[in-house]
């Protein structure tokens, strides 16, 4: 039985994509993977297509015409998954900052543990981050503190991007209303689930910064998160979320 679909958005991840896919497919539990590639100039999509010859039944790719943001890539993947019979849908980065072995723990949290949404959390048992500069750790940690203050969510890692959703969660959210693309997208998805009183569980993981390729973090993504949280809270107050 397939445990679910792992969605991996890519833009210039040629250095990581083969290794991350092989790591997922080597797990003791079987997963399918959907790569959503934003027309990477480094030919990431071509590498995925080559690997499809080896993993014909487990590996899929959707190519978009241009770089359009993490949030829209995931929404594209969510809709693709909902059109098929996947019960659990995962978010995961391509760069090994998320340990593929933790997919099984997130799956168990939803499949056996009763969670509707399981978060691979860096902060639920302290600060479990490797190879990040202190400034980045503080930015990420206090972003979650800020989110808790504004929204009332009790989630310790609100910006986490390592997630297992049950199908129920994605069916309950109007994906066409998702507005944000970076950190704010991750917050928005959790807040929409929280607002529907769905069962959210944090699973402790160790986050390791990428060693290959370039980070997609930018000042515009940080600004979106800061002001996006306020926007979400105001919409919720006026029952317009």
C-alpha cells in the first residue's frame, strides 16, 4: 500500500534531485513523489525524466513555464494529488534540509496517531537546527513566536515546510484562496487548518541546512510573512478567511 504522495518543488536543484529521490524510494515504506519544477535552467526536470525510466510507477513530474513561487507550486501539487486517490500528501524540500526518513514518522502521526496535519517541527523540543547561522535561527524561531501572538495558534514551528496533510485537510481548504508564496504560505496553510479545528500535531525533527545549491530566501519573502500574518488574522476576525 502506498503511504502517500511527496510533493517536492524544484528550481535549480540538479545537485540534489537524484539523491533526494533515491533516498525517498529507498525507505521501508513506499511513497510516490511528484516533482513540481519551475522550468529550472539547470535542467532539473530532464534529470527527473531520466529517473522516471527507473521509477516508472512511483515518480511523476509537473513542469511549469516559469518560477512562480513555492506556495503556487505546492497548490499545483495539492490539486494534482486530490485528482487522484492519495490519502496523505506531503511537503518536502529537495535539498536534504528535511530528512527523508522522517516521512515515515509524519505518516504514522496521521495514519495511526489521529493527526489531520503533522508538522516536522524544529522547535517543539528545543531548537533542532544544524548549520544555520545564529541570525537565521533567531529569525525563524521568533517568526513562530510572532505568529503565535497574532493568531493564537499553539504551533511552535509555524513556518515549517515539512508537512503531512490528510486528504481531509486539503479538501476542507479552498486552495484557490491561498494568497501567499513563501514563509507566509506555510503559515497560511496551518492557520486555515487551525481555523477549521482540525487536529494538528508537531513531530520533532532535526533540520539541516543545505550543503548544495542556493537558498531561495529573500527579503520579500520575510516581508510577506510579517504582513501576511496580520492579513490572515484580520480576515479571520471578519469571517472572511
